[in-house]
């Protein structure tokens, strides 16, 4: 499987956040802080859960410390690379 | 804490409802007195796989009342419980400020709890072969999820408890909440319950008990026939009803409109069999409510019966009423509104309390519809097929009994403003 770019991953995740929180996807940037977007810890778990489904990855429990969209994007990218090799 | 030696009067000042015969009090009142049935063919993808294809569904779209973020974290039971709580608080005209929050709590009843969430999890695991479940599975599925969501909505600090006694759950919740206020532990309570069990698995489980009504061949909406000789069983329903209970002092101090007083509450247990009701258990429940209200039996003018439409319940309840009320049983009226709205299980007692309050204030008794064939063993006045006007209603009662044995009876008194 080809590894999606950081930008592609970021767009998918931004759309997931926008759908969940009912906010305009254009207001979300890579630097957006998830808490400031309205996500609490459970919402973040839910986002990771959906990302796991979408990208067919498994996020280990010790790697869910994330603050920004950029953090999630990087984590997902790293896991796709690791799990596709 | 306030003095416990003095017993406070407890009044109902607000009600919210989502039911198979209407959402909101005006719609419910209109349909209940007109004898409209909310029972029909179940609108569900799996209906062809059911032996019993009828149910009493409520029309409730969570997207019309909550943000997607809010409702996607709540089971349908919690959505119904939260929405009807908000409606009840609005109806009561109650402002929940920081002074009230520690003096206000929630007692909630549900029988099967979060059926949709639990079943969705099992389908995902066992049918779809998923290796994991959604992060909210526990929080949506736990039986106290609805009560928790309601407490969070208003940031309430008073007692928050969930009662699960099958079909009497919400009647128990209301009665126990009234006691909290009576004894001074709280000033205001949100009490009632919700049930949303019309899932494939839950209906299949009920089918296996052979207690569900056969579909009426001519008209599915006439399938529930309490106290009629041709009754064949109960019809599962979904919905919710929540009530604002307050001490009389608290209600009058803020100038609230009082809808009724909870004059008595009794609970007793059938100890004979897990499903078969007993005359003694039901009579003990009714007597306990009369004793609590310090009323003679002949004070009661109307009983909203448990009246499920099963052969056994309706005879047993009739005999229990006769045992407690003696000759007066033939002078009071009894009706089963389940003939219209089906059996809301954990929410049944709360919905029927709301209907009974509406009856009290309208001086009108809702009918038992589909009562076409008199049963010699059920020989009371069941308000057959047509509502009855009864001027000067003062004391009325609502009964709830349950699989597992827990009975609850509430006596409501008209409060003239």
C-alpha cells in the first residue's frame, strides 16, 4: 500500500474533526489545538479510533498524547509507514 | 440538612414527554383522551425477521434537539431521558441557579437500559468480526448514562440514582424521589424514566417469553386489548417521561403552577414467581400507597392500571383492586392507557403518571381502547373505548407492576390554585 502524504492525512483528519464537532473544516489548520476546537479527552480517543479504522492502523496506548492536528497527522503517518513496511 | 421530623408535601410542577401517542403535553393529552393508538407495524430494517412485527414507536429525531456531538455520545434511552428532562424543566418554569443545584437531584428509571448501544457493540464484535469497540461503548451503555447526562446538563449536585426494577422502574424512581423531598434531603427532583428497547435482539428476547400480543388481523393498531376477553399480550413501546417534583414550600415560594400533589407512594414485592404476578403482592403495593397517603380506599376515584393486556396480569390486577377496595372497586374507574401507547417498560410508570396528572386536571378519564369482548373475570369499569368525564376528580392512582416482582403505586391529589 502506498503511504499517503502528510497533507492527505491531515485533510482526512480535519474532516473527521469538522464532522464530529459540526464546525467549518476551513477553520481547522495543522496547528489547531484539539482542546481549543472543543475536543475533550474522550473526543480525542474517538478521533483516534476513527483514524485507526480509516488508515487501518493501530495506535498503541502510550502514543495517544497529542495536542494539535499536526501531532495526530504525524502519529498516523509514522504508524502507517511502520505498519506497511 | 433540614429537619427530618417534618414531612414536606411534594408537588409536581413540570412534565416532559416523548411517547408513541405524542410528544409534549398538548399532543399526549389530545391523543390519550381521544383514544388514539400509537401501535403499528414496526419501522425497522429487521422487521421481516420478527414473529411479532408490531410495536409502539416514538417519533423522536435527536438531530432536532441536540448537536451531533452531544447526541452521538448518548444512547437513544439517554437522548429521550435528557430531552424530556429539559422539557419538564421548561414546563416547570424552573431556574436552576447555584443555590438550587446542591438541593436538586435526579432519580431515573430504565428497565433494559441502553439497549441500542449494547446491541451495536455485540453486532460489531460477534457479527462484523471487529477486534475492538468504540471508545464511548461503556459510557453509552451503562445504565446510569441517562441520569448522568441529565445531571451534567444542569450541573446538579444533589443525589443522582438509577432504578432498574423492570416495568416499574420509573414509578419507583418518582416515588423514591418524592420521599427524598418529603424528608428534606432535597427541595427539587427530576424523576421519571426512559426506555428505547426496540432493537432486534431485545424484541427477539421478548418474543421468547411468549408474552407479546398477536397482531390484530384487521388492524395492527388494535393489537393491545387490556381487560378484553380476546387480549393476547403486551406490545413493546419506547419513549420517556420526566417530572419536576418540588416541596410544596419551594413551589409556592417561586409562584410555580402546581400540576398535582404526590399524596402517597407504596412499593411492595411479589415473591411468588419471576413473571407471574400475585394478587397479594399487587394488593400490598396498592395498600402501601393508601397507607402512605393516610387515605381510606373509597377516596380513590380512578386508577391508571398497569393493565398490560396479558391474560394473567389483567385478572390479577383486577383481583388485587377488589381485595384492597372491596365494594368500592365497583364504584371507581380503572383504565389501561397501554392499550394506546403500548408498554414502555422502564418508562411506563412515568408516562402513566403524566397521563394520570393530565386526567386529574382535565376531569377526564382516558379510555381502555380495544375493549370489545367483556371478560367475566375482569368485571370493573375499565372506561371502555371512550374517555369519560368525571367532575370533581380529587384523588387518583397509578399502578406499576413488574417482572421480577417490584410493584409501585402512586396516589395523586388535585391541588386547587
